[in-house]
């Protein structure tokens, strides 16, 4: 089969590899429908290896080269002898975490914090940027007819956004600020609106992404470099500041905006990942009595709930998709445009069959 294999910085090759096979009783072989290119994949491509293992991973044994892709939907082809939750022909969305099930975090129901955490498409034998993958039964959630294969591939980043918003807590009627209009930022804005925010303000300096966000009509989209953000927040909150800030840019300016624009005793959640240390005004954090939350991945059990929200139209995750490409074009039409600071794409999905 064909797969997009990551060898190192700026080195992804679409090449022929052996078809994966069912070995264990809880294995499931799937044919990939769509796979998203994630910000984590982009970090690996641009400056990695970061989380892709250069030496054998302690849980999976995987090492470079790695078939990328952890945001994907698929169709079940074959199941192991003990699999009961899915059958051949089922359409599924993949929860990519691979966990030990034994450490203190797994035993507390916090598998996303597993001390040996691995991930399909980052530190495993297979990934979603390929024609086929093998995953464990616990990694699969069936898709109802109301959810398309395209939407099924967005469940993973949608769960990232949902977890971040919920870490800080949204109360009905809140005014929420989202800094960064990448896919996670837009999904965070959608989710905040779905669970009760009255107004969601999106802050984004990139004019192309700002235009894409504005077209989605979620709420005001402002440029933080012009003073417009100060004006909009003051107008919407009577000068008090927003109730909740969701930092999705992974940048010091984004985090600074969150500290500056929140009211006293508000909450900030750091959802976007920083690839280098950030600067924080700790005095302002204290003086305003703010709470700053970290956010890592998602609840590993959250797929059915997110899928239900997509199915009933509450969480319109498919709207973040701006392009569909074939696997052969994954670098030229996927990774390269997405790492361009002035790129005009939001979310690119890869069709494995083309």
C-alpha cells in the first residue's frame, strides 16, 4: 500500500510499504477514508523529530520512519477474534491514543496522561496517511449515518478543542475570546458557542486566516495588532474584559492578549502548543486573580459524545475543512502550504484512495 512516511525534518516520502495485518485478538484492520494534517504533524515536518521516536517507543516499539496521520475516519475491513464493538463494513472514527492501562493515570481514567502514551500516526506501527491502518478495538467509535466520513476525520481535533474549552469552563452567556484562527481555534470557537457562550471573539493577525474565520460567521474577528481587539472587548463587556480566554495560537502575543483582555477572576486555557518557552506577565495573573489551565489532548472516552454533537448539528466541525487532496500530493498541496505563514488554507484533508 501507499503511505506518507516521515523520516525527519522536511522529509516526508509517499512510498510503498507492506499492508498492515491483524495479529492480536483485539486488532482491527481499517481502510482509511480521510485523514487530516494536524498542527503536530506540521511541527514534526518543520522542526522535528519532536514526539516521533528516533529510538524504539517503550510501549509500541515504533521508531522512525513513521507513517503519519492521527486524525482519520475509516471503514472496518477485518477484526481480531475477540473484537465485539465493530464489524467489517462499519464506518468509524479513530481515537488515536495508545495507552498502557496500568499506570496511575490510566487507572484514574486519565489515559491521555498515560506515562507511556503513544499515538497512532506519531509513535505506532501505522498511521492515517496511508491506505490502511491497524488499530485496537478501544480506539474505534462507530459513525452514524448522520455523520460523514469527512466529519469523522475531524472528531479528533474537535475533541482537542472541546477538552480545552471545558478545562476552563463556559457558563451560559459568557463572552469568550479565542486567540488564533487555526483549525483548533475555529473548533474551539464553535464548541464554546455550542455549549452556551453568548459571544465568541476571534483574534487573528494573519489576514488570510482572518478572512476564513470571518466567513464562518461565528462572531467578531479582529486583528490584535491594530488596537481593534481592545475596542471590541471593551464594547462587548462594558470595559470589564472577557469571561474566558482560549489561547490557540501557541504564541507569547496570543497568551499576552488573553491575560490583558480577561476580566478579574476569569480563566485562561492554553490549548495551542508552544514549541518554545513563552513569556507571561505573572504579576497581572496575580493582580487579576486569574486561573491559567493547561490542556493536553482529550478524554480518550469522548468520541461518542463528540460524534453525537456532530450528528445533531450542534458542533459543525466539517466547516473547518478548506481543501481535500490526494495522498500523492500530501507534501506539495498539504504540508508546504500549511507551514506557510501567509498560507490560505485552514484544514486540509487527505483522501487515501487518490
